[in-house]
C-alpha cells in the first residue's frame, strides 16, 4: 500500500473540500455528468484514506474511519438527491464539518511522520561504508530504516551484462534484510536513499541493476545521499599532481544526481567541489551544478563510516574460523605474526602480467617463512571481474596461483564480506596501494607497500 505522509493526507482532505464545493455549485446547475465524476473521486479517495488509516498502529484511528464512512454516506445521499438543491446544500455543510474534523485530527492528533530511510548496498564487502549511518538510523525511534541489497552484474568487454550477483545472505546477522523486489519505491517514496555506488553505467567492470541507477532513484526521494565505498589518500587541496590521480572520483552520475555527498575530510570536500565544478562546466551542465555556494552545502566532509566500523571492532570479539586458526597458531599455542596481504585493481591495471609475477614472488617468500608468519591474503572483491572484463590475458595465470595457494593450505584466503576482521586481526599490512591502506592507517599498525618493479 502507498505510504502517505501527514502532508499527503492533508492534501487529500483539502482536495475533498474543493470537490465538495465544486459539487455544490454544479448541483445548482444540474451538471449531472460532471457531478457523478466528482462523486466517484470523493468516494474513491475516502475509501483509500480509510484503508490506509486502518493499517497504522501508532494510535486508534477508528473515530477517523467512522467519519470517513459517514462522509461516504453523505456523498451517496447527495448523488441520489442531486435535483434537491436545498438537501444538497445541507449535506454539503455536514460534509464540510466532517472534513474539518479530519483536517484537525490529522494536524493535531496524528503523530509526526517517521522518517523512512533506505540503504542500497550492492557488494556485502562494502557494507562498512554505510553501516554506522544505518545503525544510527535504526536507533532513532522516529526513523524506519531498511537495508535493501541490490543485484549487480559483471560486465563483458563489450559492456553487456554477464552473471548476476545478489549477496543478501552475506550481511551481519543483526542486519535485517529487505528484498529489493519487495519494496515499492514509487509507492513508498522514502525520505532518504543512501547509496555507495555512484558509477551507474560508467563502470567498465560491474554494474548494479539499471533500476537502481542514481538517476532513477532520484525520482523516488527528496534526498539521495552518496557515501563512497572507499577512502582515498589524503591530499592537500593545492597539490595538483596528486589531485590529477583522483579527480575522476569527483564527477560521476551518482554525484551529479545526489542531494548530499559525504566525503572523508574537509580537505577532500574542497577537492571534490573544485573538480566537480570544472567537470560540470566541461560537460555543459547548468544551474546549481555550477553554483559553488550550492555545492558547499551538497558536499559534506564528515568522515567515512568505514573508519567508524573498523575502530569499533575489537580483536577479542572476532569470530575466527577454525581453518584460520590452524594457520595462525604455532605448535606451542602462541600466535604467529599475521600479515594482511592485499592485492588491488589499480596495480593490476598498471602492471598486468608483471603484477601476477610479483604476487607469485611474494607468496614464495611468505611460504618459506610460514613457521613465524601467517599470511592473510585478501584480494580486492572485484579483482577477478576486472580481469575478465579488462585483463583477460592474465586471468589464467592468476587463477593457478590462487588455486594452488588455497589447496596447499599454508596461508589464509579471505574473500568474505568482513574486511574489518582482517584489518583488526592482522599485525601489519603488506600489498598494493588501495583505499584499504587509508583504512589500515586508522589502526596505527605497520604498513608496507608492495613494489611490483622489485623481485626478491
């Protein structure tokens, strides 16, 4: 059933008042066909309103439903006595009184509207970019929050969709999930929609279902909010060379369509605004897209929820799989040093086969030192999709490395949705430059960046 806000209900009653006035005037002119149409509108609206009130459980709406029932009876009496002008005027006054009662009850007695907020993650591994915002919304008694994982697709080199992925079963147990096909956006029109994917059809590797492109979502809410699923290296707003490497993140469909964009810092906010304005002008956008004052309100340097999640995760609370413990524990029961080995997309796209060779070299060294060091290899969740779409020539060699690593069992393979477990559990980071580095910095633990050019 369609979700109504108080202002919607008041608008319906206001329309009924207008119709009543017009029916009374038409009755005096005996414009029968026009009056019959108005009667039908009145009764349909009253029935819909009454049915909706009966679904609400925040107070007893029986008196209002009774008023609507009496209202429908009076409308019916007007219809069958349309030629009796005096009776119609008396009925019209009763109807006016009933509609005034409805207006007052809705305005003064009905509780204020709860905010309805929807979160649309697509990859479960990226849920941490929205989780702390959802938890705050869930705790707010004046807010109804829905987590609706959406399907996404790997893409072929020609841009067509390949296999579909739907990861609703990979979220934390305490996160209630609503199926994407069980929530009617057009009917419910949520107060806010949060997304962490801003690419729409610009992504060459994956795509969310087109129904969930930001341009379409914007039709159903007054507040579309984008929070990146990544964090970037902090850059000074006047460092032009560094900004050149990240400016593509600042202008994407989801950012263009969003009402609010939350970024990781005030400095990053300045960069986003500057680069957005340049790109908007280049792409021929007009109006508020070129209004710096508007963009200052649109972009918010509030920090990343990813930081909130990792800082709130305690090592002693982690659930560590038994298979991992076989790798982590020494024979005397003490723990080895755990190294988080992260391999990322940017390095793959830059170095191709040389990147795979570097991984092979690194695995050899870690294997030789497995008695003292436990390797936790966690690749970017889209690494294989990227290879299939953009670097198919290196896929076979990479898969051989991966399969051998998993089958030999001397290290940990982590492709779960819980990146924070790997960050908190490990003692140090080694691997490619990526947004995970910025997240890891929050822990204060050692970080070493992999140099693909150097083999040892």
